[in-house]
C-alpha cells in the first residue's frame, strides 16, 4: 500500500512540475505572446519558419546597421531627422535603440521590411504592411507631441545624482521593474529614450503597451518625476 501511495505521489509531482513548466514557457513575459510576434498579428505577415525574432534580429549576416547593433535585421533610416519635444541644450538627439523602435513605429518603413535567411544582403523586399495609425509614434518625423526623448536625464552621471534636481535619483530605483536610461556615445551622459519606459520583449499583457512598470496611479511616471 505504501509503495502504491509513493508511486501516486511521484506521478502527481511530475504532473504538477509539467504544468508549472508549461505555464512558465508560455508566461506573460515571453515575446511569443506579444504583438511583436508578427506571426500572430492582423497584418497577414508570414515570417519564414514562423520565426519570432527574425523581423528584428538575425543570427548571421546582420547588415542593416553599420556598425552592427544587436544583430539588427530590420530596415532603418538611422540618420532620419526628427523634431523633438524641446530645443534646449539638454536635447542631444535620439539614441540608437529609439531609432530602431521608430523604424516601425513612425510608419515610414513597413513592419515586414526585414532581412531574409538567404545569406549576405538577403532581403524580403521593402515590405507592404505598415504600422496602423493608432500605434504610430513620430509620424512624419514629428515627436513634439510625445514624451521627451533624446533628452538628458539632468543631474545623473551614472553613479550619482545632483541634489536639487526635479527628477528622482535613479540610484533609488530597485528591483527588476524600473525605468532604463541610455548612455550616449557622444556625451557619455544618460538620456531618456523609448526604452526608458518600454521594453520590446515584455508581454503587453503584463502592464500594457510593453511598459516596464505598472503605471497604475502614475507609478511609472513618478519613478522619474519628483512630484
């Protein structure tokens, strides 16, 4: 009887582990379950082999950017001019990651304009499916009506924050869900960009719109803005 009970408990334990593994694999933090998986969107795009990563990244022959960045595989105009929210000296220009986001989101380049798996310079063409207007940011190069990007996080040098600033000291951010600042190659200072608030690989189901932090009660806003 004890042996039978032991076997039953072992089977139940394995079954529970399988369920947990399946839940983790299909968890809300996977890009597979997001609109950035073009295989599951309403665009009608057919990605080779149903690959999830290829529209943005490729393991080989990444020739969309020089120098190469994150094995980028999507067409991008890295020199495109955008009108930013402000014009003060704090606006030093967009970081590369933000430009990669805009390569789809400003609506000027098709979301299916990415490299193929057919060797160097292989391409599926210019694409024919464009970002729908409701999800376009920076259309026509206009970012004046959007949260400032390409602007310095005034007072922060990566290790210490100048006292008296109107922003929150980033050294107080804790945990894994927090804003992210980019260090510019030009000035060595830290700026706000698209990826400060958003993470392209997080599930939209987590906080909505790929936000890094739950913005209930403006929690994400208040992590930066001292109000």
